[in-house]
């Protein structure tokens, strides 16, 4: 039987287990009670028989007496006591049999396991007593077994008492377990509703985390996953909206340049062609940066390898004609585990920004400590106001007064921060003494966790 609700499945399972337990316990108790009652009853009967046998042994004539006298005395006592008895001599010959014993002779067996009991008298004679043949206790049955048998209820009555107790226990556990099971599954239902609401598009949907068990851990994991998905979706929406806006400018310039090309004088066409090439390069660079930003937002696995930061920095400095300054205490070439393409892109973006906005004096200062590597890209430009030093790392953000003609679309520094964070590092903007700015990229020297190699364009 499969029920629709989980709490009903759990609850019915608990009840079925309790029911099986109650039935098995009842059968065991009933069997034990019946066996115990039978043992006590046999002990009582044997005790009563022993008492009557002792009485008869002292009342019967001795073994040397004539057989007729012994038989007559036995029959007299059998009639007086209304018992089924028989007497054999020491040689096993039957001396006398009472009428009640004779009536049941066809079903009697002269051994201890039959319906009659065998008692050997002190003189060697054997007395057979029919079991249950109207025996009454001597002296009112004040013996131990007689009193216990008189007050011990029958097995059926005791089994009914046990069954009633088990039924009450079953009802108590059933009533007490329902709220517990229902509370447990109610939290699962709340988690289900939260997942359904999140799947319907309510990205801000979260579920409450109650308790410290597995369900609470599951709810917490859902909230963390929902927050990350919401962050990714919002970032992709913002990236798409800003990228769409940035695409319009070079496309508009290209459209205008192409419209002017047929009517442009021959001596101006090379300049117009160069402007078209620049716009195409800008579009290509924008597409690459948007793709890279989306991959970083999606937390694509890094292609981890040993990277020579000194050689990488020297190549990028030579590319933009920047000065490379290595710390005086540098003992060996600094190396770390990371994605070489992403680290190269981060240094290139910082150096190109410094060359674009910082004038001719651009330098890269490389220093290594016991735990981290510090790269400071410094320039002598106008600097960045303190209030803007954090916002410049946002996607598509430009400082006031920086026109599109200066180049760039506001994604470069955002990519640098994402690359630094993917390598467990950081980047910040500081004021340079004497004027200008320094963009400080700090990377830890411990290995960065990665999985499958991933190719990145750029």
C-alpha cells in the first residue's frame, strides 16, 4: 500500500510494526501462561494424589493379608472417595479394580504418561489412581499449590488481560507518535513548497531552517543553492542588459561609417577604414569579455597548472612598455598554481587600463611573502576618487567624465576582481604617493582547487 503523503506512510508503518509486535507478544505470553498453568495444575493434582495415596497406604490391609481382604478394602475406599483406583501386588498381578477405573480401562494406560498415575507403596504393591477422578484436597486444600491454583485465573482470562494492556499501549503510542511524525513531514512539505515556488520563478524564495537534523541541513543547502542561482541569474540579466547597451555604440558607428564610405573622398577612406577596424576590434573584445564574464559567473572549473608569475609579468609589461620592478628580497622566481590564461588576462587588463588612463609612467611592482604574491600596477594618471574605488570594479561602470572614445566598456576591472576571487585572492585600488593610482592584485601561494581543464578565449 502506497499512500500519497509521506507522513501517512511513516505513521502507518509505525502502527503496523506496533501491531505485529503486539500480536507476537500476545502469542508468546499466551503460550507461556498456558504452559505455566498446566505445570501448576499437574503439580496440584500430583500433590492431592500423593496425600490420598498416603491415606490409602495406611488404611489398606498389609501385603500379607488375603487378596480378598485387600480387594474389599480398596473397593470400599474407592466407593467412599468416589475415585478410580486399582491395586497390584509386588509381582504385578492385579488384586482389585474400582468400578470407575474399570469403566475407563479401555482408554487407560498403566504408565505414568497415561490418564492414570502409578504410586509404589512401601511394601512393593502398586496403586493406580485415575487422574482427575473427582479428587478433593485434604483439609480444605491449604497447601501451597492448592492455594495458588484456586486463585490463579485461567489462561484465557490472563491472555485477555495481556491483550487489553497491549491494546492500550498500542493506542497510546499511536496517539503520541502522530504529532511527532506530522511535525517531521510538515517541514518536508514546507521545503517542497519552497522548491516549487523557486522553480516557478520566485528567485527570492527561501525556506525556514528549523532544528539541527538532516531536514534542517537540506533546507540550509537549498537556501544556499537558491541564493547562488539568484545571484547568477541577476548577474547574467545585468550582464546581458549592459552588454546590449554597449553593443549599440560600435554598431551605430559602423553603420554610419559604412553609409559614408561610398561618398567619402579617396584620401579620407583609409582613415574611415581604420575607424571601422577599431570598431570591429572593440566589438570582438567586448564579445570575448562578455563570454569570459559569463563563464566566471557560472563558476566554471579552472585549468590549474604551475604558473611562472615573473615571466608572465615580464611579457605583459613588455607588451605595453611598462616597467617591471621586482622586490629586492626576492630569492627565486615566484610561482603558484592557477589558470595561466586568466592570470594573464587580469595583468593585461590592469596594465592596459594604466596605460590608457595613467599616462606614460606605468610600472608593475612584484613582491612575494611567505603566503602570498603581491602585484601592484601603478600609474601617474588623475587617480580614482576614494568614493569610487570600490564601484570601478562593478560591471560596465565608468568613472564620470570617461567617454566611450577613451576605449573600454567597463568590464575589464570587473573581470580582474572575478579572476582574483577564483584564485582565492583579491584586488583593490589605492592612491599612489605623488599622484596617480595603484591597483594591487594579491594572490595566495597555496594551490587553488580545480577540476577538469577549461579553455578560455582571450
